[in-house]
């Protein structure tokens, strides 16, 4: 034991595991392709434990990898030594404030538990990342998005305030229980999306929205991916105020169907959109009908309103299982590119060409309503020894294509360790220098998630 681990064991009340005793899954992310190592792992018992561990790490100049649900897809929780500080045990609701329509929670509360809590009180928390076992601390740290971002926005748009344990152990609160804030630089915004690089978030106050009266989705079927992509712009431009506009290639849905043992309708489709509307029962029905007309003019050959409980449940189950289904088939790499709305079709065409030329399958799905294109890049039968090089070349070309079309590497998953190389290749030098300056002012010793995008 080092002096650091010795003191950690004596000071903290949460579970401590040392080096060889830390299970591999606590040293990785959801995919598990990258494996890290750490001197110690602490599952913090409470906020005091977090503060004590951060102060100890500072005194011993030990690096800290913050971990919560561990569902990230970018190697963000893959440590290169030091302490893994797991905050998933800090999972209480601290305060529910109906008058100000907000809730204050600890960072380890899962999205699933938060949703159940606020919906039972007549509210929704609109950000809707597909992985419900991700936690609010993780969502805030990655600025997670989700299906409802088209109408409501992403995590950033719902964080009123947060508490941060800074790398030296000092605790600060950024933001307040207010809806507007023009009081000085808005540092809260900088911490949102900082991927654990600026300290540990120990408390978050989130804005809520009254639960919509009703919600209706529709499945739209297309004979080509191109038609589906072009339809997105038409639907968004038709004043229909959709909550979600999702797209899926038929090929990716086939994986999830097999995984779940459930089927999507119209299997001859090459691509699908799922469009959701919130509002009064009358209004959502009218907007679905109007959506049918708009989509038909772009090649939609069938629109199925999801008003049958069983079909709807099956469709959402299959859609929600895509990442897990692909994960179960073997090695793959998730891609989270975002492009301007009018470039989705062009981007998918470029991806198709790259995929063919490189002999690497890349299947698409994602949040079409905000240009966020997810790809599953599959190893299939490519020999293990060839995979890293083939994957790297394919990814480099896909990211080049995204940038050439005005897009970026990540819409919602963040950069982490896995995408750092591509991020650095494309980062504007002045912008990067400013980012490093911000990182230095929060974490001058570069100890928090030093493997991540913002590391010095
Ligand atoms: C099947 C599947 C579907 C997904 N769908 C979506 C989706 O629709 N949208 C989306 O945005 N993401 C999605 N994700 C990715 C993932 O769920 C999100 O990135 C989520 O925000 C991670 O939360 P987590 O609690 O698991 O965080 P972790 O994976 O534990 O950590 C993620 C990052 O946040 C940091 N962090 C975590 N907690 C704290 C804290 N308290 N203080 C400071 N830093 C912290 C970590 O250091 C790390 O950098 C999906 C993942 C899977 C597996």
C-alpha cells in the first residue's frame, strides 16, 4: 500500500478496492474495448467521502477518474493509474420544489429513478438519453442528449445549478434556482460537458416541465435511406413542432429485432423514421395526419400511428435495444457525429461510400431531428490483428467527412479517451488553447480525468 491508499482506507467510509482487486468492468466503459488500471477504487459513501478523497488525492498529487453509471461509450472512465472515484452511491433526491418546477438530486441518481420520481408528481424531465441506467452526474458531465432534444433541448438546457468539488477539495455552487442568469461569466455552463475534467459534481438542480396531456408517435417507412433523411427537413419545416424525430436504417433494426425477439412492421423498408408529438389528444392526432402528407411527398410509403399499446411497446423496445444488440454481436465502435440538418443525407451517402471502399460495415441510426447521426462500425469477420488499423482508417475518413460537411465528432456522447485523437486532429488551435486555459484554471495539475479531451 502507498501512503495515499493507506490514508484512503483509513479516512473514507465507502468501499475501497486496491489495484489487483478492482474488477475490470470498473476500469472501463460500457463497451469494454479499452481497459485501464488504477491504484485504488473508492465507491464513495456520501458527499463527505467525496470531499475527503479529493483532498487526499490533492495532497498526494494522485490523478482522479470520476465514475458514475459507467455507461459512457467513449472510454471516459478508463483510468491511467490513480484513483477511480465512483459516485454512483450518491443517489438521493434532496429536494422537490413544485412551485419553482425543479428538483435537486445527488449525482448518482439514475435517469430511470429520476423519471419515475418526477412523473409520479406530474412533471417530466425532458432530456431523454436512451440509456436509463446512466446517472444525472454522468448526463451533466457529458451534456447528454436524447430523443426529445428536438423540442426541449439537451441536458444543458435543464441544469439550473450544480455543486462542484474542485480538484483541491473546495466546494462551490454554480448557478441558482433561477431561470435566467446574466450575472458574471456563466461557469456552470463550462462545467456541463467537461467530462469529469474539472472536479466532481455532487449536487444538481434540474428544471422540470409539466407532463404533456398526451403524446403520440408514428412509424414512417421508406424505400431508401435517402428519402428518409430528406423527409426530416420537410417535417421540421412544416410547423408540426415534433418532440422527437429518430431515424434507423433497416439493417440496424434487424440486429435489435433478433436481440429482442420482436419485429418492426413493414420489413421491406430500407429505413424508418419515428416521429413523436406532445400536446392535447386532438392536436397530436392532427399533427400526425399532417405529418403523413408531408412525409408522403418525400417517399414515405406507410405511416403507422403508434396508438396500439402492444405495437408501440415493441417498437420502442426494439429501438431502445440497438446499442445492446450490436454490442452482443462482437467488437464494434460507436460513432456519434453531428452534422447540419440539411447534410444528413449527404453524410450518410459519404459513409456508405467509405464503408464500401474500406470493407467495414457502418450502420446508421440516430436523432435525425438534430442532425445527430450514430453509426455502429462493426468488426464482423475482419481478423483481430487487422481491426485497429482498419477501424482507425475508417473512423478518420468518417470524421473528415463530417467536418467537411460542417459537422463535428460528437453530438452527445463526448470525446473521452476513445475519440481524443480525432478531436485533437480537427480542433482549431486557438479554440483548443482557450479550452486548455479553462482546464488549467480548474485543474492546474491536470489530475482530473487526465486521459480526456480537455487534458493538458
Ligand atoms: C445503450 C446506450 C444508449 C445510450 N444512449 C445515449 C443517448 O441517447 N444520449 C446520450 O447522450 N448518451 C447516450 N449513451 C451514453 C451514456 O449513457 C451517457 O454518456 C451518460 O451521460 C453517461 O452517464 P453515466 O452515469 O453512465 O456516466 P459515466 O459513464 O460513469 O461517466 C461519463 C463521464 O462523466 C464523468 N462523470 C460522471 N459522473 C460525474 C460527476 N458526478 N462529476 C464529474 N464527472 C462525472 C466521468 O468522469 C466521465 O467522463 C448511451 C449509452 C448506452 C450504453
